[in-house]
C-alpha cells in the first residue's frame, strides 16, 4: 500500500531551487565587454599645457569708425 491518502493528488513535479549565479556572472561579463569597447572608442589624446597661455590679439584696437572709449569713471 502507498502512503497516499485517498482524495489527495500527488504533486506533478518537484520544483528545483533556482540559482541565478550564472546569470549574474554573464551580466557582469557583458557589462565588462561593453565598458571595454566604450573605453577603446573614446579619445585618449591629452595635451599638457606648458608655460603661459599665448596672448590674445586684436582686443586693444577698435574697429575703424567705432567711437573711442571715454575716460574711466571715478568715484567721488
């Protein structure tokens, strides 16, 4: 005789515990590949500044026909 009670159905399947470790490792690997591709495609050229910046030109000469600036204002 079996251990089954009359009127009760046995479970159709046993559910196995689910492990997501493989999926997590795969997701991390994919993110690493995408990050490596993005890093490889970025511009790595950097220039170091040496010395003083070059002077700007043309700021002290007004355009022809432009009015001359007046004297600086003084606080009295």
